[in-house]
């Protein structure tokens, strides 16, 4: 379940990998073992489901290449699919919390709404640590002319492997030209009343998270013709550290939505 194309006036606004879902953890873990809800897990380093980052750490969850989704409904404005973790041994070996995962993409005019639902309907509580990694670009507009808005109040202090240490620092002044700045940063205290945004030329892309996404990652390497505003339900490595890790109780539901709106101001 990865968005591959988002067009405005026939021009493509997605770059690199489009909009992949990072599930059941977003970004990287600090190792191949974790303990959550009294269950100890050791990830199979040779599993084809795992991707590794530049430091050899597992990154982006288990579903980047997963194709076994059930289509619940679709038309030219909407797609809804589900995945039953409880009947997938390969997934349960790495994330032993049986549940149903649902994903919906819905168009509302110039607004794309993505909703992820975790149904803890199989007798188990479920830790929540997922996110998305959308890559946005402004075709025909050089990076030096991009204006960005990053509505956050705290940054996460990271170690040299890009793992949060647990400390936070106040942050401000992130809005303005992207130009020579680069990002690979985790943030907390998202201001849900304002959008993340990138604008240039005659186009503006706004990204809004609902309150079930209290964390964010911004990613734009030096010189890249893209920027990522990544909605996250928990900070990087929360599945392993336990910090700020939401848990949906057995029998309950966790639903998180975010949206992308394209305008031509």
C-alpha cells in the first residue's frame, strides 16, 4: 500500500518512493530485538521483509513489499483494503500482536485523505508505532525557491545512528526558504492547527496530521528535489525503547488520519 502518483494539472508531485506506509514501526529500530507488552521478539536478520539502513539497522517496518491485501471496496474516489495479521505467520514472527489493519485512501476534491485503522479484535493489545514517508516535489521550481512550513515546537535529540536519546529541545524558526538547508530530523509537539507545507511557483502542498500523529520526521538531503513531512504515531525506536508508545487495548480501535491538499494560490 504505497501511493505512486499524485498529480495536479498533469504534473507529478511525488518523488522517489511516493507515499509508503511504514508499519508496524516507522523509521528505524536501534537493534534486532525488542520487548513490548511482555513479549520478547528477535527479528530474523535474513528476512526478506526487513530493510536495513546505512548502519545495518532495521528500518521502515515489514510491509514495504507486502502484497497480500484484501480489497474491501474501491471506485475512482476511494480505496479501502485490509490485512489480517492474525493469519500471517511471517508477520506475527516479527510483530506478535494479532489484529486487523485497515487502510483507506479517499479523494475529496483537491484533498487526499489517508486513514489507518488498527482493530485489536483478536484478543491482544497492540503497540502503535506506525507512520508514513511521503516524498513531495514541486515540478519546474528549483529547490532554492521553495518555501516551507514546519509546525512543531520540539525537536528530538538523536544519537549518531539517528536514534532518539529521549531528550527534547525547543525549536522555532523552521519556516522559510528551504534553499541550502537540509533535514533528517525528528520532531514532537506538532501544532495540529497548522499544516506542514511546501510552496513555490504557483503551487502549494499542505500536509495536515490529526492528533493521533503527535510526532513527525522531516527529510530533505542537501540538494534533493524533494521534501518529506512524515506523520508518526510514536517517535523513532518507540517499539524498542517504549518511550511515548501508544497501546490500543484488546477489543479497542486506533484510527489515525492525515491529508494532502494541493492549492494554486
